[in-house]
């Protein structure tokens, strides 16, 4: 028995050390992303029109990182629109470095834009409006961070529309920012789970309280509170686990009923973190955006149900839960 306990303690210590290291390590990518957000180049927005194309505009971008040019075009109906013509706004963007080497040269039209009404038609004067958003291909910024931008719009069109506004936006430091945030959040959540499981296992109860046949009202209240503390996730993300762990460690000697409910509540909230971690990872493929609200709804519904069962003096086991902390 002592050998098994020692082996479990070694695993718990390893999990705690690795978890703390991952949690602290997440500060590097998240801090770097935050620094670039606050101190990086803000997006540059330049006005554009067919009569005044952008020619040889020099811009400073973050060296050695990806950048992207976007174009926003807003159209409105002319006084005598050609209702049979589809909207079409060809646009050309060219980006060169300070030595004249081409970094990007691309032409887009309405069909390649992100407009929801790509083939919309203006029915009558003053009634139709359409906004087109063009995202051009990414390019790698040169080592000196200096680029020269050219952008033009087609001057002649027969779609019966009038150009209301056109803007060119230059965003730099992209790509690496998203990767850093994703990696940092993954390390933070995974490290938090491992660290808390390891520490709570090391602080496990070697002498569990004796089971009782009758559960006193005070014990029911403590068990119920242990479940409801899980809802502190919303005002106190991650910190709610520390509050739940402190409540469980302080009150677990009260009775076996309180100990079991507190352990079950902690296991469920740790499992919710695992599911949130999976949802965050899958959000890259948009599946996580569907999974995230389901996980949060499961957390609320099951926490309330567990608290109700604890108040009634019943045992309760959460579904879809990993038993990180086991009965002593």
C-alpha cells in the first residue's frame, strides 16, 4: 500500500511541476502577443478613388513578419441606374520593397470579394447600397520593414453605381500573433489542469471520513455550495477552481458526503476546462465555435442539478467527467 501511495505521489508531483511550468511558460507567447497588440503598428487606412489612385505610397511595417492589404469599397445607386447590370469593381494592388522587388501584385473583382450580395443589382435610385471587402494574399515584409504600395480602382463601369467610399487598409504582424495566442492559451489551460490535479492529489486525504447513513442539513449545505462555486467560472475564470479547491480541502473532513460531492464538483470543472481546451483548438476549423456554447450550457445545467441533488441529500455523479481526483 505504501509503495502504491509513493508511486501516486511521484506522479502527482510530476504533474504539478509540469503544470506549473506550462502555466508560467504561457506568459511568453501571451505576453508577446499582448506587447505587439499595444505597441505594434496600428492598421494604416488610406483613402482611394478612381480619380486619385495610390501610387508609390511608402509605409513602415513590422520587419520579417506577414502583412496583408485589404480594400473596402462602398457603392450606392446612381440617379439613373442600369438595373440589368451586376455590380463590378475591379481593384489592383501592388506591393514592392525598397529595392523595387515585387512582394504582391494581384487584381480582384466583385466575385472574389467577401460581399454577401456578390451579384446584387441596384433596382432604383437612392435605394441600393453595397459594401465590398477585398482581402488580398499575405506577403512577407522585408527585413527593413519598408514597402511601397500602389492601389487602383477601375475608372469606368456600367453597373449604374456610384463609388461612395474606398479605403485601403494595411495590417502587419499577422499570422504569428494568432499562433502565439493559440499556443499560449493551450499551455495556460493544460498547465492549469495538470498543476491543480497534481497539487490536490498531493494534498489528498489519507484518512477519509466514515460514511454516514444520515446526512445532516449543514452537510447538505456545504456539499451544495461546493457545486455552486463552479459557476464562479463566469466572473472568475480559472480562479473559480482555487475557490472550489480551498472549500473542498477545508470542509472534506466534515463528512464523507461533503468530501465526495466536493471531489466530484472539482473533477467536473476540470473536465469542463478540458472540453474548453478542445473547443478552442477546434475553433481553427470553426467546429469549436459550435462546441463552445454547448460546453458552457452543460456546465451551468449540471452544476445546478448537482447542487439540487446535494441539497436533497443524494449522491451525484456528473456525466462526461474525467475522474482526475479519486476517492482515497
